[in-house]
C-alpha cells in the first residue's frame, strides 16, 4: 500500500521539480519521508531543492543523511562536495574527496583541481563596488574565455572579510581565472590579492558619478526586496533571503556601518564609494599596466577591456545586465 503511495508521490514531486516548482516538490518529498524516513531519492532531492533555494546548511544536512544510506553513490557524493565548496568548509571537503576517491574516479580529480587550484595561470580581479556593471563585466570576460570564479562561494566569505581573514579568499582565488563582486569588490581585498598573485591584473568598474551609483544600489535593493515600492526597511532586509536570510543587511552593516551611520545614508554611502575608488587608483598609480578603470556604459568599453587584456578586439560591444 505504502509502496504505491510513495511511487505516486515521487512522480508528482519529480514533475514539480522539473518545472522549478520547488515548494510543491518539497511538500511531496517530505510526505515520502513521512512514509519511508530513509528514502534516498527523497532525501537527495530535498537537498537539491535546498541548494537551489540557497539554504546551503540545510542542503548539507540532507546530503550527509543520504550518504549514510548510500555511501558509494557518486552523484550524492558530488552533491555534498558542491555544497561544502559553496559553504567554504575546506577541511570537510578535502576529507570527503580523499575518502571517496575511488567512488568519484576522474570526476574527483577534476573536482579537486577546480576547488583547490594552484597559484598558476592568469588572474584577474574586478574590484569595483557592486552595482558598477560587474555582472556585465562578468559576461564580457566569460565571452573572452576567462573562467569565472564561484560567486556564491565568494559572497559567503563576507564574514571572513569582515574579520580581515583572507586565507580562504586567497584559496578561492586559486580556483579560476577571474573574480568579481564580494569579497573582491570590497576595500582591502585588492591589496591582498596583489601581494598573493604578483602577476594579477585589476579592473575598477565605476559609474558616471557617486550619486548614480547610490541610486543604482538603492533602487536595485528595493526591486528585489519589495518589488520597488520603497527603499528597503531594516525588517525587510532582515527577512530577505539571499545566500541566507539577512545577508544583504549583514553586508550593508559590515561595509557601511548602517547601524551607526543609518540605513541607506546617501552621503555616507557615496563617501565610501569615492573612498574605495580613490584608494584603488592611488594604490596602483605607479603601475598603470596593472589597473584598468572602466565604465561599462561607455561605447568603447569593450575595446578598452580587450586592449588591457592584450586580446584582439573584433568589434563586439559590452553586454549590459541588471540595469538600474
């Protein structure tokens, strides 16, 4: 009796999952677990749903549970490995890849190379504040053949940056060619990257003026948090889910001292923006070949980017994403 019920629930859940209806898929998989608490497919797919909805700690719990049932299932091992990578649990990830070496085979070797990397190859760091065209730049660099770093992984290292602990940030920087947004867009990180990767290059993305940047970040936050009705409140930001609940509020506090200076304090935010840009430019003032200051909205932005990277420009234009 339960077997038929479980089969029907799995079919329904699979259908919901396929079309991206995570809420109903999750409800059906949870019902499966109420009938068979060790059902590996339900546990794994609940982990997949948690990961896709950025509940990474919960995803890890599901993947760990399913590996207790099927310890040699390579797909389940890879799911856990990807989650540990995103969370930045390097020691746990290293142990998992070592103990599951035979299970993973070639996929394990590839994952080790991707995750742990080496201090070789080209390194490019995009160090402009968020909402200065960093997503457009990411697309442009990808189109030019640069392997971009894991943005989710970087953003979850924000607390490391707040504590000025750069070890895991440096480790992340060994895993790809180019990196943008948090923590690479924040003050102090560019100096550490320059010292850690002496051959690296840096791109400082800027807006036309500080007020345009302020309007962009405040408008974007309103758009994603409350549909653009008003500048987000403290309560709205605290309940907003991105990476984890309250992440954006943590960033505003860590970067702009919002609890002291005030949430979305226009003058103070603009001062921070100007200060960061000035410090980057001043740091590289005697090494002009290391830094490109780039406004992605300018018509020749892509041409400037290609020249800086010593790549032949073939007439392409800069893509524009997330315009606010």
